[in-house]
C-alpha cells in the first residue's frame, strides 16, 4: 500500500505532506519560468550593449590610461574594447603554469 490512505468507497486520499508537495511544485515551476524569462531579457540587453560597443571600437579610440580617472563611468569605456599591443616576447623569461593542487585537490 502507498503512503496515502483510502477513504470511503476506495477513493485515494492524499496525506498533508503530499498536498503540500503538490501545491509547492506548480508555484516553484512558475517562479522558475518567470526567472528564466527575465534572465533572457537581461541577456538580450547585455548582448545588444556588447554589439553596440563593438561597432564603436574603430570610431572611438581610447585615451591613454594616464588621462583616465578611476570613476566607474570612465572605466566602463574600457570594457570589451579592442586594443593593439606592440612589443616583443622575452622567451628567456617565459614559464609554463600547469594545473596546481592543494591538499591533493585539483583547481588551486
């Protein structure tokens, strides 16, 4: 026999725990769906912002770092901006970094 009980006429009766579970599941599912829709809208806005910034890369060169204040508005201009670097590799000073472990656990 299951965890529920049979009432008069052989009808199945749910326990209070089952009733609580069956009422919480649809509410939880609905809330998760709303969260997913909001997340999709947010993600589309982020993608549109990145696409707009990437189209502006070639038309708006960034000023030298010494001329930029540390305000959040100034620093935001540097997010996802294409840069050009000049220099040379110093191969005699290069080193390789491999997976590290801490207390025999990978990832550190």
